[in-house]
C-alpha cells in the first residue's frame, strides 16, 4: 500500500504493520582474529533467519596483534569479505601508520580490497593522494565496494535506510593521520541527516567511532544522540563499551522529550557479535527495540573462515615463536586500573618495570645516533601488553609495541619539558594514554596541586652520573616515539617543536629497538626505581 506522499506501508490482514530492521555489529576488533571463524558462524546463523540483516563495523580493525603487524589488515579484510559486511567506518587506529615510511598505503590497500563501502561524514581524505579515486564527499544510494562515502542509502525490505559514519576528532592527537582532516562531528552529522531527509530517508543509522560516554568536550554517542535530531540508531565503537542491551536516549540536550535514539556497542576483540532488532512506525520513529550481545566463545567455527584464518596463522607460528635471546626472570606486567581499583597501579598513571625497560632501550638506541640525547619518553597508551616470565619471543615483543612507531629525537627547552610533564600528570590519578614513562631522568610531581601546576622537579643524569636539574632556558635533546613527538595524546608543546623543525624521525622500529635491548640484557628482572614520584604521598 502506498500513501499519497508515496510512502510504502506494509498492511497485514488490513492492519498496518511497523517496519522492522535487523542489524549485526562489531567494533574495536583490533586484529584479534582467533574468534573470527566463530563470528562467521554467528553471522550465518542470523542471516539464515533474516537474510536482509545489516552487518556493520564501527572501526579499529587495525592494530593490536601480530596479525596486523605481519599482514597490515589483509587477514582481517579477507575474513570480513567472507562474512559479507555492508559498511565500515574508520576508527582512530586505522590511522596509526601515517608516520611510517609507507604512510597510509596499508589503509588505502585495505579499502581497495574491500567488498563493501566505507563511511565517515567527518573525515576528509582529499589531501592524501593515496586516496584519490577512493574518496567521495557525498552520500550515495548506489555505493561501490572499496570506496569511501559520507554515508550510503540501502533499500532493505522495501524501505530506504540511511547509514553515515563518524570518527573521533581525537584521532588527530591519538593516531598519525598526517594530512587527513577530522571535522566537527555534530556539524557533519546534522548535514548528513539533512541530506538523507532530502532524499526521503527517515530511518537513519549513525555508525560511529567516537565512544559511548567519552569526554563530552570532544565527542561521544550520548551527546550525539541528544544533540542531533533525526538519528534513530547509533552503532558505536572506540570506548570498548559492553552494552549488554541497547541504551535509549529520549531527551535532547535541554532535557526535553525527543524521538528515541537507540545506542548499541559490542565491547572489543571480537568477543561478541552485537545484534539489534528495531521497529519504526510509519513516520520513521523508533517504537520498539531489542538487542543483545552474542558470546562467540561457545560458537562453533565456520569451516571456510577457519581455513582462511589458518593460511595466515600458519605464517605467524615461526615469527611468533622465535626467541630473541632474552629471558624474563619474572613477569613484566602491563597493569590497568578498574573502577574497583582506584588506588591501583596502571601503565597509564604509574612507573612500571616494563615502561622503564622500554625507555631504557629507546635511550640507548637514540644515544647511539646522537650523543647529546639525555632522556627518553614513552607514552603509556602505546604499551599494549606485558611479557610473561621465561624465554621472550618476537611475538611477545611486537604485541607490547604493536603500532609500528619509530624512534624520534626532539630539541626542547627545559620549559618545554616541564609543560610536557604537566600534560603527562594532568589526569592523575586517573589513567591517561599520554602518561610518560622515562629513562635517564627522575621526575617529581605533586598530585595535590591543580593540573598544570604539578611538576616539582625534573632531573637528568649527566655525563658524570649525577642528577642535574633541568633549566627552563636551556635546550635539551630528548628521545621519544614519532607519535608523541608529533603531538600525539595532546602534547601541543611537542607538536610546536615538530612544526618548528626541532624533531628528527630516526625511522627505527620501536619493537625492534625493544627486542634488541632485551637481547643485550639477556636476563631481565622486573624492577621500578623511583623514576616518577608523587611527593604528596
């Protein structure tokens, strides 16, 4: 049945029936492919009952395991193509390789090889020539596979459904996007919704990588739902949130009643396949929703997917298990805090033995290239795993530092360094990916003071082995990774140095530097040395 305005309405036994839409969703898989064949089975099971169910990914397929380090997303892509994804948006980690010699070539190859389109309304790829011919700043009702759009329109069960993407603006700070630009998510979402409505589309999905409840001053799904009218469903990622059932936002930013927006997110690492069934009335308003997360652990592996995975996993066995010639005499942990452990140690807020070893290796390597280097810094957010006691393998080292970073040296004033460490301590005692581990120096801070006024002293070990206080007006040569040197994690003072030509990227792989250092030590005993001390305690 068609209304006077041309709208299709399903009528069963003379009674108008709501329109139903089914969605399957994943996010933040981070190259964790061990359960990919199980995911393929779960997807097939749902499609057996509902062949038109959408399959969406909310980003961060890149970075996190040896699969990514070796295959740069191609293993994930082969499996995603088999599973039949309908669309993917970009996570911040899709832009991790921008500071590598190849730049974003792996991302461009990933896009070209996909049997599905990519969507993000607030990412502009036009300044990077690798994406010429791949990027179209439009919404398409006939999207091509292996291309990037603001959004797409799909006809499902006789109705048009719009899907657009968003990527966190924080990507500029927490990844290495290079010339790729990230625009305001609210403004671009409003444009996308208006464009869909102009095409007569009133069922609109935002596929986002901005975080469920991340910092509202930057971007998050809750603020998006309350601010932008017309979004019916948000399929999210970035915050690794385990939403066991959908969250409904039915109040706007002014706490006034609005049409409901349904938000879902499926945790991380392919542990779950998210599902959502949503019903719309004839005005395109959500009237009912039901969603759950399918635990993939007990699901049987799909034989075809398992066979594809084996072709990649077999290649990793030799690389993963190759000893580097070093032994950990105790576990080198990589602790994180939980809500119930507010006072506990974290790699993102405290000195750790592993952080010390990583920075020691950076300092040694940097000094071999430039004798003036006095200290090395490593962001805690870049340390992604610990190392078990016993013989250390290549696979373990790569998993610790999986982002393909390179070693860089910076010329900074003492005042610059102090501002840098103020950034490091600003979230303390809460976790911060920008928390700096240090070698060659001792840093004291006072967490009882306001953020921005916490650094008490920075002392570096001079040529005589004595610790000497940093002077504001003096210049110092400091090593770090290229991500941090370019201003990642909000280090604006380092970004300024980079813009002024005071940073040199040595092009040396961070995990290879770590492996070399561990091998030189042969035996590693986990210790902390009071390199970073909160004097208020």
